[in-house]
């Protein structure tokens, strides 16, 4: 998952397969958990300088080794053989102030024919597993399908950066021009620590694993901390594999949302209109996307709901989706909408997941109808 705050399922103890292309680098003695990683599909760019010459990098390695009781030489080797990649630092730099958000453009990147067709194929191949995940967690199949489609086009794009390069670059050289540089750097230091601890337990070469520019891994793009906390062995083969096991991916995404409080049967959002005479837009927008207003209070501030939404029992939030120079769109987001944003802290992301899942469901139903 991209690099949100991803936070109860753990990975069970046993041994792990080393991915194809991995070196025979020595690993510290440990009890390994059952985890499986992807094969190295494509040689990543390794053009930046090694961190082995950086005293601050070696100090970070020593700190991690001591804190997590890891072999010091092994950690120093992993960090030292990582490379600074300027492109990664550039990728996390926010756009210039004043660049308008555009929901229509953002949506077009994800709700498009290639992704929808891949989603139908994924759903058809995993229909029973998706139904089981939905039955056990209450998370709808279309939400799970939407996540995997947005994150990696169902495993087609899981990333070509070495995870160690990404995490080390962002831990030690996060762009200082970023408004939250200190906090983001601390976040990636923690993820680097979690990744090294995870690969040490599984006796996996950390330099062999590939992911996104932010260090996210597998079909659902889990950050290391999320892999440890939420990934589960849903196919009961004795290991967790978010690269190759669609069942583990489906179960882990559902478990993630369940852990963040997904409410079975609750819609993600409702349509909303405005009464210009009573509209208090400032008050409605103050909580941002955090559900705060009961339906009655929501309507009292000029945000009008349909009959179904007026019966909604939980709090709501006014979600704004800007459209560049065009008027923005608005929906009334529920607690489940907010849960999706815990995967990636963006209302645009959440809506893309929802709409992709719906489009895939509709396309799949059309295929099923034709086959009947």
C-alpha cells in the first residue's frame, strides 16, 4: 500500500523461500516466519552512490541492529549496499503550490478499459476466495478488487525499485523541501527497520526484493509494517505471499480494512446536494474527510441527503473532489469511506477504488449474463 499509516494479523513461524535472483548473502540466525516474496522480474536501476561510504547510514544500521537484535554486520551490509536514487526523492516531492487537483483526470488513470478487463479476469479467477473474504470480514468483494486494481493492476505493476534502495533513500535523504520532511523521514526509518527485521526473520536477502518508489510490496502494495501487522495466510499453504498468492492478497486486504473498523453493509458514500439558503460550507469542510456530522446536523448545515442517507445511523463527512477549473464534486462520506482512506490518505484515491470496483463488478455481471 502506498506509504500511508498502515497498521493484527502476524506472519506465522517457519522458513522462507529466497526469490529467484537473490544472492547467497549471509543472514543472521533467527526463527523464520512463513513468508514468500516475488521473483525479480526486471533489473532495477542502480546508478546512485552506495550508502556504505556514509557515516550516518552506518550509524542508522548500527542503531537498527541494536534495537531489533539483528546481526550488526548483516544490517550494515544491507544498508551499505543500498544506493541513493535521486528519482525516488523526486517522486515524493509534492507538486508546486497552486497546482489544482483534478478528480476527472485522476479518475481517468484508474477507471479505464485495461484495468477493468484485468479486474474482471481477476474476479472470475478468484470468485470463491473473494466471496469467502467478504463473508468472513464484511468487506465487499468489489472494494477488494478495486484496491488491487488501483495499486498494481492485479499484479502487473508491483514495482521495479529495490525496496532497500527506496527505504534507505527516503529514510536518510527525504527531500527537505517537503513541508513534513522530518515526519516523513522518521516514517521511512521505521519502515526500513521493519523491513530489515522481517527479512531477517524470513532469512531473505533484503537486497533482492523489488517494490514501489516508496518501498511498498506485492499486489496490494503493503509497506513493511503493514505486511507484518495485517498480511495473512488466506490460502492455508503455510506462508504469506503477497506477490504470487491471490488468496493471500485478498485475505490480507480484507483483514486490513476489518482491522481499521470496516462496518459490514454500510455504504461508502451518498449523493449530496446543497441548499443555498442554509449552506454553511465552512463548517461542513472544517473536519475534512473525518465523519463528524449525524445526518440531521448535516442537513441542517445545508447539505441535503436523499431518503436513504437521511436514515444513516453513523456520522458523515462532506467530501470534496476538485475538478481543476471546473466545479468540484461532492459526496457524503461514511465511516467506511474513511476506512478506505486509511489505505492511502486521499479522498481521490478512495473514490477511485470505489468506482473501479463498481465498474469491474458491472463488467463482470455483463460477462456472466452473456454466458447464461
